[in-house]
């Protein structure tokens, strides 16, 4: 059985969101889709009320509809209550024989003895239970269980959202807007600002502020200036739904691994009669449509802002976004166009990865972040999406006048406001040259990178999203040396299930059919935060519960990922790499987990890769004295230069205040790298360099002189790195390496390194 086909498609869920008229209908439609996919006679969805510790039947296909909202179970009561309590699936052939079975007169489930139920949860939070039933002569298989768990995970975020909205059936009391508008006071506007590059590129466009609070007020005023009727509201609603559906399809087409129904919450609200129905009621009583939209949206913002869960509080932004979209459709077209992000540079305090996906779907030209900082996951995502991004710690940028034209030179981090034609001209020439270079590198042949003395260099690609795979093929990568598996976790609104991960990972390996693919297991923590996972606040997150430590502490999450990787790698050349290993003990624990997953897959009769190559990242100084022992358990090392430097020098690489202390050519860093290279050679263990140093031309002779022959870099750096190696000789590189290793000060290493910076290709 192909369980992948049982995962609900984007098209199916979009159709549900587009057509349902209430939240109850949404759940019932989901139950209908699940029952159809699994060939089940019955599908029921129970929603959990945490304070009351009660499960309530909220939707069913195949049972008595009159008992919806009536059947209730305490935590641990009945089979569904047991599933919710234990957070484990239950698969029975004769469910009435189970001691926990609970009979409900009139529900009509006594004819369906084959019973399968899985918990619906987000992280550790209980959301509900998804149940399917059949006649006992057609029991559910282990593959059915896998599929149902996948669907439950897929629906978790939307059902949780639904659960909160159900509580708002009674109109919430407005408590006032908790987000006052930004001051309109005019400030001096500098011509040039020095920022920091987050995602390279160049753009010239007018700016637009990402401030929904102020934008709603302005758009409301514009919409109120135009007469409005109930029909105008219905037309605006229909237009808004059409726009969101189009944006969803565009994101899914570009980034199948990242989309995860980013507009699902918006579409769900727009089709909820408890939300739009209140707007219709106000309009029927004489309110202007725009005023009705703003008033009801404000009530819901108060509802979400009052939630204790930070993830749910963030949903108030969904409400503001929806209100702004409807108001834009009610306002004159010229007013709506003035708030469009298409072809604009968005200026914001900070943005979540999901925000970037939305902006890209709308055709944003560039992004300028103020105060929020360029966290690695936001910047890396922008790079994968090829959107120029610059960070500038200049709060006054948030008060720029509308339509101010700007240049973002994200290659250097420079920002030019109201640039003159003389300033703009060289950037346009450079953009044309970059386009020509991009065109010229297509169709490169893998395995052709070599030095002057014919030493073959392996150049593998760093991949963040599926869209990067095509770029890796285009530049002639020798494989994928690092697939960052955290992005499907970071971008989504809940933990991706095993099946969802499997689909993504299989697309990656299928995209590089004849080349090896290295999967780095989940590397979150530090500045890579899962907004939906309620972790405790850490005073020093880079030294806290991150990477392999997190995975070993959450074996349920870790095992799902390992199983998905092994299944995706069936019949393929894959490698599994563990990040942030600090001891042999940690590595052995991870290997035990991998063996356990292989045993489970064997028992389930699922195809999987039985002998992936195993590697460990070298990032923490503690491993420098146990390299030989680590090499006894793995096939390869990958030296992650960014974290390695950070931990070697005790410098937070995201902290601007100590940026000057983050130095790749610190003598201690260079000597430590040489030790890693020697250990790899001594143990016949391959070594790859990844991170920023791997593509910085000035450091390539040092690595070559250390005996390193494998590098993992972003596809955009391939032309420059390939050209640099073709002009080097290993003998000269060895001399330079020895010179660097004999330096005692940063000033001395800088003098040697600087000679390469001055001649490095652009």
C-alpha cells in the first residue's frame, strides 16, 4: 500500500477551506476525506478541552449526527479517551471486547468492530483524537495506522485553531486595540545606511511598511470614503478568498516542502459563519461594510491576544491580515494598490519564516529588517527564495514616508534611499552581469573541479528547500553535502509527521538520482526556534537544548525523522549526519536510535535504506581530543565552520556587539581545523568543510594545504569557488598553510589571508 497517497493533498484541503460554511462543516469535511482515503465506514473527530479534561465528539461520518456535541469522554475514559491520555494509537479488530470500550446508545457504532484511533497533538499538547471504523472482517493494517497518524499531524494546526474559534461562538467583548499606531512624526531621511547582508542580491524599488496596525486604520478610512452595501462585502469576501487560494497555489508550486497550507487559517476564518456572519449582521443593521470588518476583526484580535499560548497569540496577526485584505477589496483600487507588497521592498521589525513565504507568494522585491536581526533561519530561507534581505539597526526606517525609493545592495549590506541616477547606474550594470553569469553556468558537468596540479575537488551543494535541488543540478554539484532538515520544521506551524517528512526527503533524493545526498538530522535551538513548540526560555540558547541534545531528549520526534530519512533513501545513496556531537556517548545514543528505527521498519515490512553512510559534524571543541574514537564509528566528518568558530572563541555569531571577536583566521581556529584534517586522514575518514569558510576564497588555499578535498557550499558560490581552485596548486597551498599555522597572532594571519581577499573573484 502506498501510504503517501493517503496524505491529504493541498488541493483537497484548499477545496474544503474554500467551500465550508462553518467550523463544524470544516471538521465534518475533513472526516469525509479521511474516511474516503482509508476506505473506512466511519470517521469521527473528537476535540479535547484541556481545562475540563474532556473529549467531545465534534464531527462524524457514518454515525448518528444527532449525537455530535453530545458524546463526551473524560481523559482516559473509553478507547478514545485512552488514546488521548496515553498519546498512543489503538488498533483493534474487535473493539467491544476491550476493557476500556464505552457503549453510547444511539450512536450506532456497534456494527463497526474494527477500530483505529490516533491522537491529534501539536508537540506535547493534546488537541483531539481521530477515529476510523469498519466491519471487523476488514481490520486496519499497520500502513493504515501510519497514514492516519500522518493525516492527524497534517490537520493538527488547523484543528487547534478551530478549537479556539469554537470558544468564540459568543461574541467576545472588545477591550480596545492593544497595538497603538506608529507615530507619523516625520524624521530626517539619510541617503546611505550601512547594514548587514542576510540574503545576497540587488533590488531597486519603493518601500512599504509591514505594519498591519497602522495600515488597517488607513485602509479603513479609504474604504469608508466609498459607499458600501452587503453585496459589496460579499464581492470583497469572494475576491479575498480567490487571492488567498492563488497565493497558496503559487507557494506550493514553488516550494512544495515549505508551503504546508500557509494560508489555511485565513481561508478557514473567511468561511466561518461565526466570523463573517457577525460582519453580515452588523451590515444588515446599517453599518458600513468596512466598519463591520474592522469591528469584528478587533474583537477576535482581543480574543487571541488574551491566550496564554504564544503560538495562539500570534494568530491575532492572521486576523489583522484578513481584515486588511478585505478592507483593501472594499477600498478604491488605487488605495488597494498602494498597500500591495508586489514589487516593493518590505520594511519590518522582524519576520517569521512563514511571513517570508507569504511575501514571496505576493511578489515582494526585497526585505529590510529593523531591530529584529537576521536570524539564520530567516536569512537562509530568503537566500533559498532568492530575495535580497538586509538588516539595519536603524529604528527610524520604520517611519520612512510611503513610496520612498530605495536600493538594497544585499551583497554588501548597503542601503541607499532616494538614490540618484549616478548611484543607480553601476548597480544596474552589475545586475546585468550577474544575470549573464547565471546563464553561463547552467549545464556544468559534475566532477570537473580540480586544481592546477590536477587534484580533484568534490563540490557538494547545501540545500535548504526542494527548490535548491534544481540549482544544485544546474551548477554541476557532485551531490548534496548538507540537506538542512530543520526547514520543514521551522516553516510549518506544527511538527511535520513521518509521512510529510518522507514526501519531502524523497523529492530531494529523486532530484539528485545519481549523486549522494547527506541528511543532517534536526538542528534546532539557538536562533532556530520552533514557534509552535512550547520550550522553556533559555538564558543562553546556543549552549542549551539544541541539535542532537534536543533530538535525544525527544525520541518521538527524532525517531519519526530517522524513519522518514531511511524510507526516503530506499534504493538510493544517502548519508545520515548528526549535528553538534560533543561526546562518543551522544554519538552511540544516536546510533542506537537509528538501529531501533531500522528494526521497526523491518517489522513493518517497509522499504528502507539498510546501510546509509554515517557521519558526525565537528562543531564543538570537546571532540578535538576524541576524534580518533569518533572516527571508529562513522564514515565521514563534516566540519561546520560557523558553529566551530563560535564555540572555539566563545562568540555568539548573531550578536552584533561582539561581531569583531568572531574571527575565522584566529590561530587557534586554524590549528584546530588542521587537527581535524589530520585525524580524518589518519583514520581514512572523509572530511567535508561546510559553513561560510567553505565558500570564502581567501581560506581555500589553507584547506587545500591541510589535505581537505571536499567542500559543501550554496549553489550560488559554485562558479567563484570552482574558478578559485582551478588557479591553485597544492604545493603552494601547503606552504601557505604552514605559514598560517606558525602565526601566533590574528594580525599575522590577517596579513597572509588579506593577499587572497584582494584578488578574490567577485
